C-alpha cells in the first residue's frame, strides 16, 4: 500500500512540475524515471524488511552466543563493525554508479521511445544508420555502467564473504580448542 502511495505521489509531483521541465526532457526519459522510482521504492522496501529480520536474528544469536561462550561472542562482535566499514566504503561508489546507470538507462529509453514514435520520419530522411548508431552508443553507455555496478557489487559481496569466512574460521578454531581442552 505504501509503495503504491509513494508512486502516485511521485507521479503527481511530476505532473505538477512547470512546463520548462517538460521542454528540457523527452517523454521516454520522464517515463523511465517514473519506472526507476518504482524500482527504488521496491528496493528500499526489500532492504528494510531484510534488515529488520537480519537484525532480530543477529540479536537472538548474539544473546545465545554470549551466554554460551563470551570469547566467541567477542569475535562475532568484531566482525560487525568491519562489515559496517565495508558497507560505508562501497556506499559512495554505489550512489555514483547507480546515478550514472539510471541516467544512461533513462537516455536509452527516451531514445528508443522517441525513435519508435517517428519511424516514417526516420525512413523519409534516410537516417536509419545514424539512429542505429545513436542507439548503439546509448546502449553501450548503459551496459558500461551496468557492468561496473555489478562488478562493484561482486567485490563488496566477496569482501563480506571473506570477512564472514575468517570469522567463522576463528569461531570454529576457538570452539575446537575448547573441546580439546575439555
């Protein structure tokens, strides 16, 4: 329900913008931005829910681990700030690349929308090759940012996995040592 309300509110905002806003943008770009807003709202909703569930699970696990073995609890407690630091380090990169990716996507969608509306004009002016070249350029720009965003995401996930693997290894080692010690 909230997502729907936010999208409607965003649409109303766009409709109420001055004519100069529309004079400087293509229809496809505006529609693409509206579509992007829906994706952003969905992502925020998904992350919020996952964060809430993960936080509750982590709190429960922390309480259990603290009661069982305080040393292992401290090891896990050290991992949390490291994860937060990694997240902060990647946040700015994500923000920059996502903005560029959404911009290139909006430009590509606007170009496709506009050229699909005027095929007769394109053919009568014999500019099919020019339009195809512009489309290719906009698509390559979008793909460049899409690949870069996914590359950054893979590096971040690899960092998280490495940190978690090291933490798990230390916990298993400490647990093994306690079992051996009796």
